[in-house]
């Protein structure tokens, strides 16, 4: 029985490792400039934890194989120095591993969240609400109108609470339900939510950011590949959460310019 | 003799029981002056089964205009002086189709039954924002039977879908059967009115309601027009 369990343990361990090593269910294509850093970090983490996982599970299987059977009269062995030394050693080894990963990862993280967006970034405003995303472009005047939450009205398409009657800058703001951006151009999004916590997740952009009521949360990125991908909400936000999504389309600059022009007519 | 008396009495009863029907009417046209706001296209790309039902994007419907400055979706009704009517029995139909409410404005009499259909391949969650009547919201996955509903008290109720934020409409519950909702020619007609003094109200969803007093003689037809002033923003 002990040997059968040891064999099962080894098979489950090797099979789990195989699916990662063979990249059977792997990450989607990366279309962002910062993505390689994120992917590198993920792969380093997986390698380190994967090697430890493999070794520890196989060691466990080995011990079960060897000592799993009935062992009347067998002397119980102990580590030299007792459990305290082993626990301390594990604490130090795992601690160093995690600190090292965090240290190397912090550069990637800081590049995404602590460094300001490039000054030539294209600024787009994002409004999340149950259960859709809306996007606002400044329009031909290059200026965003002010936001007045009391004027938000889904019935007439005023998802952001603009006041075009009194605010000239708001009149040419473009509000759409899909995010269209030019390729190779730094993009700065300001995330807002109307009602509750949502999340802005584009796996292909390697970006996932919660949107919190009352906060304006900036995120910036550059897409380096054209294509169309899904933006999904990853905070359970109510009965329509499964259906809360939008699309991001990355276009060549000239196609983007055409699209923008067609929107402001 | 007895038979004649019986016939006379029963005829009188019939007359008493039936509402005092008349053949007068009030009709006219609702128009606007000024520059109407530009309606915005609705992006339904997140709901592909709805998006593909529309060759051109659906526009917002808070102010729908027609040829000749006509205003659509205006509810014109007798707000005072209307003859008493018996409880309505005709069941009205309200559709959720292509992620839109059809019609955009549903006028009904208090206690009038109506049915809400989901004709889409996606779930809807209709939420009429009633304040005087009880408020409710109901989920309706595709293929489920229609929701039966009615409102007991007169009220103008905005309707929204809790799943598709762009879906908006109105239930206009009235205490009269004399109402009319304008089409794209802006015309309305209130029929079967006996002689009397009436107040006619015209309601448009983003404007102040307007009223006019009309005195009708027996069998008389009068024309009344409403003009709403609209602003581009």
C-alpha cells in the first residue's frame, strides 16, 4: 500500500510538472512593451518553485516508498540537531528565495506602477460600471471636459457625467464602448468606476488593475502588436459580472487616425 | 307591457354601466423648435448576439425626432376631465430585442396587464425604477416565458436593464384610457371623448411636460398641437 501511494505521488508530481514544461496551457500572446519583463519574472518564479516542488514531492515519494510499510521495532530517526534546526533552515532558504524574486521583480513592477507615463502618452479615460466599460477620448480640442457624477445618465449615453451645456471642452469628447489605440504609442489610462470595485484585465497586455470607487487610478503601457483582444472584469461585481467585458483593438497609427476622425464626426 | 318595461329598465342599466362614450376627439402633432441634441451610437460589441441584429448602430433614444420637426415617443393623454373607464383587460406587450426596449415608451392604464418578453439569446434583468408603485427587478434568461406585470398607481417609471447599461425605456402608467404615443410623424389622436372640459398633457422624457385645456362639444373634433423647445446640449 505504501509503495502504491509513493508511486501515485511520483506520477502526479511528474504529470503536473510535464504540463508546465510542455506549456500545454500556457499564457496568451504578449503584445505589450513591458510584457517580456513580466513573463520573465513569471517564468523565473515557476522555475524556482517548480524545481523545489519537484524535489520535495519526489523526496516525499521516496520516503513513503522506503518507510511506508509496517515497521515494528524500527527506530525513529531524527535530523541532527532536531526539528528546530530544520524549520529554521527552511525559513531562511525560502525567505531568501522570496526576497530574491521580489528584488528582481520590483524593477518590472516599478516600471509599470511607480514610474510616470511618458510625456507623449495618449490619454484615455475609462469608466467601469455594472456591467460594461466605456472609454473617453479628448476629441479634436485635445482637452477633456470636467466630470460631474450627478449628471451621469446611461439613458442619454452620458456615462462619464459630462456637462456639454456649460463646459465647452466636454462637447467634442468622444465616448465609446470599445478601446481603440495606436500601436507603439505609450497609452495612459485613468480608471474610474461608477458603482463598485471592478477590474481592468487584458491578459495579452499583462495588465490587471482593480478600479476602486472614488479613486482615479492611472495605468500606462505600450502595445507593440496590432490585433483585437478582450478586456474583462476580474472582480466579482454582481449578476452580470460574467458578461462584463469590452474589446481593445490595436491599430497602425494611420488606421487609428482614421478611426478617431470618423468618431468625431 | 311588462316586457317593454323590462327592456326599458335593462337598457337604462346598460347605459348606466357603460362609460359615457362619446365620439368627440382631440388630435394634433407634437413638434420641436431649436436644435435637437445629436443622438449617440450605442456600442453593443460586448453582446455579439445583439450587435449582429443591427446593420447600423442603434442610437440613444432620449430625444427622437422625425421629418418636419416631429417629436417621437411623446405620450399625450387626458390628465383631467377624462370619463371614468372600466378596468382595462387588453394585455400589452413589451419586448427586449436586440438589447433594446421595444417600444421605447410603453404607455398603459393603471391595472392594465402587460407582458415582458426576452427575444434575445442573452439574459436580461429588467429593472423598472418605480417609486410610487412597488419596485422590482427580474432576471430573464433566453427562452424563458414572459414576465407578467401590472402597476396599480399612475406613475412615470424609468426602465433599465441591470445587465446592459445602455438599455433604457419608460413605463407611463396613467389613470385614463385616453392616451396616445407619437410615432415618427409626431401625430396623436385621443378618440371616443364625450362633450366636456379636458386637460391634455404631453410628456417627453427629457423635457418639462406641457398641458393645454380643451373644451369639447358633443361629437366635436378639435386640433391641439404641442411644441417643445429643445437645446443641442
